[in-house]
C-alpha cells in the first residue's frame, strides 16, 4: 500500500515531528469552484490551517501516486486543468493504475487520509441523499465512507440540493455521529440553519476531540460529521437561496443530469443563478471550517500522541 502514497516535504516533516495534520480534498478545487477562485481558495485554506497550528495535506492523484500534500504548482494544475477525473471510491484503483489526474471527493479523501494516518479532514459540504433518491437511488458514496472509514469531516452541513432529512436518516442508520459545533440544528451550507434537529451539539473543541478519541478507542469504526455553520456575516438569505436551488434542481432534471455529474452541475448552476454570490459564501464557509478543523486537529493530536 505504501508504494502508492507520496508525501509532500511539509507533510512528511509534520509526520516526523508529530504535528497535527489536516486533510483537504481536491474535487472542491477541480469540480466545485471555477478558476482562478478555486486555486486562491485552496491556498488561503492551507494558510489558515498553518496559522491555526496544523499542517495542511491537500490530497489528489497524479501519475499513479496518491499525493498527500500538493505543491503550489500542483494546486494550480488541479484548478486549471479541464482533464481531471472526479474520483470517488469506485474510481480510485483505476485512476491510480492508469496514472490519470484525479481529484478526490470526500469519500476518496477519507480513504487516502486514513491510509496516510490522518484523522481530521476539512471541506465545505458533504455529499448525501439527493432529492428524489426514492426513485433515482442517487446517494453519495460519501455517506457509506463515513460509515466505514475512521476520519472526521468538518463541514458546513449539506446543501439543500440534497434531501437533508433523508441524509440524516441514512447517517443514523449507518451509525455516523453528526455533531453540531455551536448549533442545535443541521446547518444548510449557505445558511446557518435547517429544520433538522441534531442530537448532539457542543460549543467545545475539546469535547469534539475527546469524543472522536473515545469513538475510535471503543473500536466504533467509521467517521463523524462535525457540522460548523457558515459565519453569520456571510450567510445567504434562506428564501432567496432555496428558490435558486429549486431552480437548479429543476434544470438538472430537465437536462437529464445524473450520476457523478449531478453535484458539479448543481454547484455551477447555483453560482450562475446567484451571479457569483454563492461562490463567495462557499469560500467563506470553507475558510471558517479550516479554522475550526485545525483547532480540532491540534486538540485531538495532543490527546492521542
Ligand atoms: N458539495 C460541495 N462542494 C463540492 C462537493 C460537494 O458543496 O465540491 C463535492 C465533494 O467532493 C463531494 C462530492 O464529496 O462533491 C459529492 O459528489 P457526489 O454527490 O457525486 O457523491
Ligand atoms: Mn451521486
């Protein structure tokens, strides 16, 4: 297995020194945001992780290797290139074996982080149960990964392009803890609130780190979702964004967009229909997640060293 992993110098050094490391995904760069904002976001997020006492490890697949930590040029490559595969669990072996450029989704970033010994992962939002999944069966592989891979994901909840109620039901069935950080309800990505109550909330980074440590010491396999609401000043108006999302979902249906193209299509449409405002909110919430996630990583690292 080790032959497939390649650590950046910064991450290698952090491992040797026992420093806290935060995994970051690359699909958010290649398929989640347009160039050049995507690359700028990725750099800023890495910097925020450093400022908060941890070391960033952006994960991606290049030339038959799973890269744990990217150089600046590699970040640029993923932001710019239109020839990057969106790699979920299903695709991982093939993209590595055929030496293609691959961007890792939440599911695949979790797999690779675990291989690399990294327990904490920061992103924007997770995939989930899509609206209409009763008939399409479109359920993101992110959810099953959370059920089986020991990595905690710090995110701003999930977007209402998904069916949030069914997403929470699915996570409950699979035994995945969803912990609200400073919120009693599941945040809906662009907005701080949804109508879905969580059954575990805390304002304490220490409690989150201790809970993760305890979970894994109890051999309760699988990850956890740490739901961190978008900062108030960047949150979007709920009625406005829900209207836009409904439009985007309708257009996806009309254009028969299915499978792995669904989420990138919806994200692009929402950006277009909001005249770029959703992108600003998206970037701000990822930056906030980077701060909180790094604090969790530092606390968790000090407990498990
Ligand atoms: N949600 C976002 N931005 C993203 C994604 C989701 O707000 O970039 C990406 C993540 O990489 C996530 C993936 O893992 O989409 C989910 O895709 P799918 O629904 O096809 O599983
Ligand atoms: Mn899907």
